[in-house]
């Protein structure tokens, strides 16, 4: 009788636990699906990060190139302005000398 009682109890417990087993199996399947989604999402985020990092590096390199180009152009312009300033000073001095000579000639025509 012990064996019959045990088999009967086992049968009752199996029947009672069957819905719980089915629910746990469904939960496991949902978690497996979520793991796949998370893995996919993690992969997409890594890919996005890599693409963004590459894009930022391209932008930084472009900015460095632009900065170098602007510095070079600024230096060239500065040199040109320095040269023009020297030319203007020289022209001003020559004009002043000519004005002085002309003034002397006009005021003292007999000296020259």
C-alpha cells in the first residue's frame, strides 16, 4: 500500500505542478528571447559607439587641419602686412625728403 499511496501522491503532485512547470518554461523562453534582444542591442550600441568615435576622430582631424591652415594664413598675412608697413614708412620718408627739397627750392631758389 505504501507503493500505491506513493504513486497516487506522485500523480496528484505531478498534475498539480504541471501548470507551474509550463509557466516556468514559458518564463525561461521569454528570458531567452530577452537575452537575444539584449545581446543584439549591446552589439548595436557598440557599433554605434565605434561609428561615432570614428566620426569624431574625422572631425577632430579636420579641425586640426583647419587650425593649422588658419595659423599658416595668419602668419603669411602678418608677414605681408609687416612688409607693407615697411614700404609705407619708406615711401613716407622719401615723400617727406622730396617735400623738404621742394620747399627749399621754392623758398630759396638761389641756393640750389
